[in-house]
């Protein structure tokens, strides 16, 4: 069983009174094996976040199937062993850091939360600010807290949307190390990112999405045999755009 | 899944958010100020010759009416308390809780919650209940305070005000079910609040059906339809007045309730339909 299975996914967003429409996904199919780190690349508006949201039941597909650990993504039980870091997350600002994690842990139905919350605050390096309110945190600290909440349930599948946004180089290094550590533990990681070097370093397999269509998919070694990932990415996107122009 | 833990977590979060926004603090301070005003501003002296009568003073100045019956004094105090709670308390409650409700559905925040293994109906219902609990507890504490002060001042023990406060919480819950649906659809608080006040006004308009029917059959039919479809706000107000034993203070025409069961039944049904609609819309909404 694959950790993530997406088959022929279609999604169109409509404007007011259906006067305008944006085809966010046009028949995307992707599968991610268990224990793999999978990178989803694409320029802004490629459909990466839409794909992730459909996987998590935050948005709904018009057509196609999305499975998480073999369960339909619309089933809340599919998210029992899944952790998620949204791109622009807003943790409850009025709560202290530890209480924000405690609240989100309760939503997993977790009973023994205190030790897990403490462990994660230590892991992301903000344990000394456990009693500070989220609104007092810098962007980087919020991102660290966001990563901590994604790990609350010790997930089998971790979905990260731009995990290194707002982080300084040290923070980025910490995230990279954390991802490799999670991979060693057998966690499946699905990352969406703009930072190609980041993806190249940690991912086993990569897919490039552009305007709702998958341009390519393969292992990092396969894609970077002759060129760097950045070159492959730019070439594919420009090629797709010139085809559209024609 | 442990539903009780999830529900209690979301209800507790509503509570914490309202305190953080200072909304609950302001409401609690207003309630406390009113209770202190009653405690220290209204003096009551028992008439030694006739134990059923009391002399009332406001800030040390005795009222012109030399003595009143204990029960009349208690009815008047309870009626003032109910008059403050309905409509002002309910309006304030709606203003605060609609903001709390729509705050949960902001993009970025809703993503975090929806990515957890909870069903959308659970989230919607728990957030709705959070608002009802918040207003319910505040209302109950205020009424308990008034009741306790009445007991201290005149040894009044009737629990009518406490029961009446439960009816007001029910009335709030009915209106809030509509406000929550509007807050979800419009993704804001302003339109939801205005629409809820308009609905409240329409429920009062529907009571004029007997007057409207002879004037205009169409208006009469509209008022009739509204009467059967909308919550019975006026009937519930009369029920609260009856519970505190103050129906004699209402005019004869306004003290008629078609049926208490009908008033509660149709109002409750309205709330259930609004909640079901809200859950239906929320379960299909993309974020």
C-alpha cells in the first residue's frame, strides 16, 4: 500500500456566479511509497497547495481519487496518522506556545499530551519560550511551532507546504536534519517547496507540477543525471509555457 | 476517536479566545457593575409591622411609594434583569460569538484544524456550542447574582429567574444558529449580525398578523408564513415573564402565548434546520 495515492485528480475553482474559472488540477496522478521523501515542485499557481488540501480533506476534488494510507482523503480517519504544516498557518495567537500544541493534540484525541508537547518544543528549539504567547513569536519561531504541531501525533505521513519559509539558514539546516531523521524512522514525507536545492538534497523522488499538470516525475538521480534540478525545472516550465503560446 | 475530548477542546478554545479578545471581560465587567449597583445602590428595609412589605431606597433616598410588597419588588427587579438580558444581553452575546465563530474559519487557521482527524460536522457543532456555553454561563451567573442579592435583601427564594434565564439562553441559541450559518456563508461578522437582527425584527413583525390580515390579505399571508416558519421570540419572552410571576405587569393582549410547547418546538426546529444547513454548507466548502 502506498502512503499517498492520487489518481486523475481534477479541481476547478469558480469565481462569483461562475463568471470566471481557474483549473487548478487537470488530471494529476501521483503515488508516494511508504518511508519515502517526495518533493512536489512548481511555480506559483501550479496547483501544489490545492493538491495538498485535497489530500487532507481541506478542499474537495471535482473528479479523481486521493488516498492517504489506503483511506479516502475525505474520511477524517485518514488523517489520524498524518501531520500537516500549512504554508500560511495561523496558530491561535492568544494561546501560549505549549497550550497551542496541547489544543491541537486534543484534536487528535491524544490523552497523554504533556510529555509529547514538551518533547516537541525541545525538538524545534523553542522550549524556553513555552510560556510565551504565539502573538509574541517571530515568523521563524511560529514556523518552528508549526513544525512541532505537525509532529504531534508521531505521524506516519508528514505533509509540509513550504517548510523552510521564514526560517534563517540555521533553521533550514535544522529542518533538513529533522527530515532525514524522520526518514530514518520510516516516516513518509511529502514536501512542497520553491527552494530547489532543499528538495534536491533531501528528496528521494520529485514531481514537477505546472498549471495543474504533472510535467515529470522521477528519482532525484534520474532527473539530475545530466543537469541540475534547477536547470531541469526551468527547462520544463519554459517548454510548457512556449507550447501554450504556440 | 474521543469525541468528548475534541468537543471540550473546541469549546474551551472558544472560551479562551473570547477572554483574549477582552470581549468576555467587558461583558463580565458590565454584569458585575450592574450587580454592584443593585447591591449597594438599592436599599431595602423590611417593614417591622408587616413582614410582607418593604421600604425601598435608591442611593439612600427613599422612594415616594412608602412601602411595596416583597413579591412586587422582586418581580420588578427580575423584570429589569430580564429586560437587560433581552434584547441587550442577547444582542451583545450575538456580537461577541459571531466574531468567535467566523474567526475559526479564517484560512490558515482552519487548515490546521481541518487537517486533524475530526469530521466537519463535529467542528461546526462544537464551535456553535462554544458560543452557546459562553453566553449561557455568563447569563446564568448574572441571574444567579441577582437571585442571591434578592435573597440577601428580602429572603426571596423563588427560582423563576433562574428558569427564565435558561429560556433566554435557548432564545439566544436559536438566533445564534442562524447567525452562525450566515457567518459561514458570508465569511464575516457584519452581514451575519445585521441579518440576524433583521430576522429578529421579522419574528416580531409576524405577531402583527391578526392586525395585518384585515388591512391587506397579502401582508397577512406573509406574516402568517413568517409566524409558522420563524422562531417565536415574543412567545418565549412571555414565557420568561410568566416564570418570574410577572405576567400581571404585561398587557392582556401581549401576555397570550398560543402554546408553550408550540413556541419551544417550532423555535427548536428552526435552530435544528439552521444547524443542519450550516453543517451541509460547511461539509462542502473548500478552504
